[in-house]
């Protein structure tokens, strides 16, 4: 038995053990035991992933009672990369959950579902054929639906969120199933090896590509299939949202990479354009919605859509450039998608866990009622700040490294000789730049409003830091954000092995080199240089400041000092107001102005009431009519089913007669 | 047995099967329907016995005895007990009127003759010629199931459907192996016994066996 096989077995055994512990243990011990089990499961996944990445081979065949082929697990290096991401995120979230869970999220079913969810997610990238892939995928989808439903008794909106999630996730399953079915029919086999022999130029391959990409994009939260994300993430407990956002949506990205790198490596140019279009629209739309969101977890959910959009953009650029023979930048773009995956996993885990701490302490997700948490929750504030830096793609974080590599590949990919590429690449660069700018504003808002200034409500004023396990998990994930940013060489090595292409290597000690486009980045050296420049400036400033009388800063982000009422401070809504004005046509906020006049006078105003509501345009314009249509069809279909036994018997009678007539013809 | 006698006996039994089927649809009184079903069961048993004697198969004669006991006596007696004594409440009110039912029967018989052409081609002689009757019985049984309100009528429809299937099986293939026939008969007996208990409970709860009233239980 090879090491990878041992790792796979360990995951299965640990998942089983965790589920049994969750069901059997006393409630007082359950969180600790099941949490440790789930964390061990995550670590086992990450270790197996590392083994697969470093060239470990292994093949686990599990026969089923069903009349289908046995489940075959045999992770490739690419799958190994995603196993590492899923396992690491799962382990951190499980440790966090030990301190975080309370009420329904501490129940036996919730812990059992978490272990099942982690197992399913870690086995998706290990699958070696379509049937095993779909089984693991469904395990992941079903368990995560149970987790989204956790608080269905306390909050009514959770039910509707879980319904949306269940429908969308099964739509995704259906599309992937159809896509694999088309490929399996063309390739005469359900194993990925058989599927990769299909003719890439045939129409059925293109159909399979479209179906698979739509399915994976639905899971990844790509616009316009993103509607479940901003519902499911606020509904789920925070450690679950962290895993869903940082690891589960990445399985959609893994699926797309599986298609374009392993199953159908000889892609057509328009495939790249489709992926690019999905990516561009999602990136801009996601970050726009995030920038005006006031619910912290909704904001993070939309930011996930943006980041997944960037990943699709990178993959699309890779496919497009490769089909035009621009090899270097194409390889860099494909590798960059994985850099984005790793960095997003790190900072989104930090941010969701931080949001969980805020929720744990205040019971609030509404930014407009938070504030001043920095003093009361220093660990959460510091780690959330690091995560926000990462999400805003600022230097010394991994977000910066990934977006830098993406921009490098896009800029160097522009070739004037191919008209299409010459037009598409600059547009993509502009989109990335726009999203980077908006992301900066979004996370300045998220951090500044929640953690600085004075509390805007009584809940924020009495906040306190959570238990030690929560803080440990937060610190670990924040260290990962900075660590991957300072020594991106680790990611570079992993990415090169996972993608199996050149274009990226380790520069210097642990920097990131992009020989494909002739660029390099060594964050440690740059940080050293920056410190060398900054230290004299700091020293001089400090000396000058000492000479002058000190200016006490009473309140950072207080907007000019202590106001009469905390409600007069900047809020998330007011901070985003200019943005929502500029992007009025894209966001379409619903504004309602009501003026009550004093008596008969037209000039004296007694009261002005202003309401503004931001809804998801895609949802209102596309999904609401679609749901209404389905509703109408459903109601019409109900007339067939009126519960009368005679009617049902008559249906079978008529069917029998019809069959008899058809047979005799 | 001479071929002529055999042909006449088979035709006679098939004719009785068809006639009882039509009469079951025509009559409304539940006790009369159950009696007709008993006659049908006896006809089926005689048919099986005739086929068995003609082919010199003692096994088939044993099956005929089994059919006679089960379909000619046990099941009608059980059903008669459920139906209770004759009275004003023991009359079926079908969902479509008798005339329409009889017209439908004619159409179904025609259909049965049309669609059983390939079946008739499979065999030859008097048994093959009677195959459409078995198929027609299946369709009659289904019609009774779909258009009758009373629980007893539903059971009768189900049993007639089974009679039709059995008739087709005996006419085409000389019956199924004894073990299968035993199993199927036992199944049938159990179904009727369970439904007897069930209808007893329904009557105790609701005072009636009209299935339309039961649909109110939904929601």
C-alpha cells in the first residue's frame, strides 16, 4: 500500500470515526472530540494532497453494492493541490468550530454533517472517474445543504436560503452529469483517462464543454448562477461559510481546470472566450455588489463571486492564449488560477472566521450597527485586518502576489498580430484593475466600519473576544495570508507540479518567478528594501513629532472627533453611497422618498422619509420571473394529481391501451 | 378426447369467461357480481382441466383443482362475507353509466382481438383462437378498477384482471410451472385477505366502502 493510499484510507476512517463520535459522545464533550476528529480529517486530506503533489501514486478501489463501476480514487497532482486547499481550510475551520459552535450548530447532526462534508470535498479531487467524482460531489452537496439548514428553527430566512442552495447545487450536479455523460459516450468509458481521448473538434465535445462549464460555474458562484452564494453564506454557521466559500466553491474551479487541462487539453479559442466572459462579468458584478453590501457575510459572499470570477478569467486567458500559440503567458495564466485559489482560500477563511467572531460576540452581521470592535476584540481585529489586506490585494499578502501574476500574464499576453487577443487582453487588464480598486474600497469599508470608530449600537459596545480555539484558528489563517505573501515560492513549487506546465518557478530564495513572461517578484527582498527606505522616514517623523506638542488621536475614523451621537458617524451605507450613485445603472437600487408637509403648506416640511434597498439585479430580473413560470407550470401539473384513486387507475388504463395499440401497429 | 370436442370445450369455457366478464360490468348488485366472479373462476378451472386432459398433463389437472378451490370457492366466499347481506346499500353506483360501460366493453373486446394477432400467430388450434378473450378479460378488469367506486367492486376488478392474465398464460403456454402458479395463487389469496381486513376497518371507521369518501382524507 502506498502512502497516498494510506492517506485516503485515513480520511475514510477518520470521517467515520468523527461521525460516530459526533453521534455517540455526550453533548459536553461532543464539540471537543468531534472538532479534533474533523481537524484530523482535514490534516489527513492536506497531507494526502501534499503526497499526491510530490509525485505520490496510489489507487484505491472501493466496490459498491450498486450495479455501477467501483469507486476509484487516485489523486493526480492537480487534484492533490485542491486536496491540500480543502484539507487545510477544513482543519482550521474545525478547530475554530470547537469554540464557536453553540445551539443547533453544536448538535450531533451538525457535527456529523461537517465531517461528511469535509470528506466529500476532499474526495472530489481524488476521483479518477466520472462516477466516483459525482458520488463525492453529491456527498459534498448534500452534507453542505444539511449544514446550511442548521439554524432553520431560529431564523426563517435560513429555510429559503437552503432551498435556493439545494436547487442550485443540484442544477449544477445535473449539468455536470449530462456533460460527463456526453463525454463518456464519445470516449467509450467513464474514467477520465478514457474521456481524454475524445476528438476536441467534434460538436459533442463542445456540448460537453458547455454543460460541464455551466455546472461547475454554478457551484463556483459565477454570475448569473451566483444567487445561492449571498443567501447560503449568511444562513450557514460561520465555520461552515468559511469552508464553503474558501474550499467548496473551489471545487467548481477544480472541475473547470480538470476539463481544460486534463480532459480536453486541446481547447478551442471560443472556449477561452466563454470562460473569460464569465470571469469578467462575475468579477465586476461581484465586487460591485460587495462594495454596497451592508451585511458582513453577504459582502464576503459577493467578494467570493469576484475572486472566483478572477480565477475563471485566468483560466479563460490561459485557454485563449494557448490556442493562439502564445505559450509563455498562457502557462502563467493557467498557473495563476491556482495562485488565486490558494490565496483566496487563505484570506477568505480568515475573513469568514473573523466575521464569525463578530457574530459570536455581538449577534450582528449588519455593518451599520457595528463599530469600535478593534478595542474590544484585538485578535479578531488584527486578523480580520490582515484578511482584508489580502482581499484588497495589497502587498505582503498572498492576494497581492496572485493578482500581480494575473496582471503580468494578461499584459504580456497581448499580441498585436492577433486582433482578438489584442482586444481581449487589455479589456481583461482593465477589468482586473477595476475590481482591485473596488475591492480596496470594499474592504476599507468592511474593516473601518466594523472595527474602528465608536460602537453604533449597544451590542457592539459590549463585545468580547471568543474562546482560545477561535483565536488560534484566526491567527493560523492570518499567518497563512502573510506567509504565502512573503514566501510565494512554496505556492510556485506546488503550482508547477499541479499544472504540469512551465511558466512559473521559484525566484531567489522563495520568491515567485514568471519566466513565461520574464518577470519576478521577491516579496522578502522588497519588504526589506521598503523597510530600509521607510525606517529613516519614520525616525525623522518621530523626531519631528516629539518636538511639537502631541496631538491626541481620540478616535480613529471618528470623522473629526467625538460626535454627539454614535449614529452620526459614517456608516457602511453612507460610505458606499458615492459608489451606488456612480454605478446606479448597474446596481439599480430601489429608492423611496416620502415627504410629509406641515399642514397645508407646500413649503414647510414636517418629515422626510428616505428608504433605499439594494437588491440583486440578476435575481430580480432573471430568477423571479423564472421561478414564477415554474410555479405556474407546477400548479397546472397539480391538476393531474388530484388524489383520486380512480383517476390514477384511469391513467394506467389509458397507458396500457396506448401501449397495446402502439405494439399492434 | 377428440379434437372437435376439445375445440368445443375450449370455446365454451372461453365464452363463459367473456360472458361473465360482461355481466360483471353490467350488474350493479354486489352479491350478484361476486356470484358471477365465482362462475368465472369455475369456468377458468374447467378450461385448465380441459387443456390438461387433452395434453395428458396430470400436473395441469392439479393446477385446475387449485384454481377451482381458490377462484371458484374461497375468494368468492371471502368477498361475499365482506359484501354482507343484500340490501339497498349493497349496490354499486359506477362513475360511468351502464350503457357507456357496455359500449366500452365492445370497443375493448375489439381492441383485444386486434392486438392479439401476433399472440395468435405464435400458437395454433382452438387455444390460440381463445387468447383474445383472456386479453379482453384483463382490459375489462382494468375498466372495472378505474370506474367503480365500491371497494368490493375494486377487488372484483382486480381478480378479473388476474383471471385474464391466467387465462392468457394457460391458453398460450399451457400454464406456468406449478411452483409459480402456487406462489401466484397464494399471493392472490393474501391480497384478498388483507383487503378483507382493510375493508372491514374502513367500514368500521366510516360506515361505508365508497372510495370517493376516502379521498377526503387527503390533506
